[in-house]
């Protein structure tokens, strides 16, 4: 996929993270608009859906960037 697609994914991620931030600050409802696809409203009830969307975007960005979306787990005793 092209860099344009990667930049669009990054823009969507930023918008979604901003929306989650506003939602966590107490706004009752936030709207995430996706260029060319319309808009989706999120509220406190479906906050987990917004968090899942953010995770999905992060995975897509990592895949297109050639990075693994998984990181090593370190344990300390």
C-alpha cells in the first residue's frame, strides 16, 4: 500500500485518539469523521468500541510500516 494510505491511517488514528480524550474528559458524545466514509458518533456507552478502533488502526499502521504490532513482554522480579 502507498504512503498516502499510511498517512490517512495516521490521520484517522489521531482523530480517534483525540475523540477518546474528549470522551474521557466528560463530553457526552464525540464524532469521528472518516474522509470519504462518513462519520461515527461515540459516547460513554460504546467507549470500548472506540478503543478497539484505535487498536485496529495502530495494527494497520504497524503492518504498513513494516513493524510488528506486538512488542516484547519484560518481567521484573
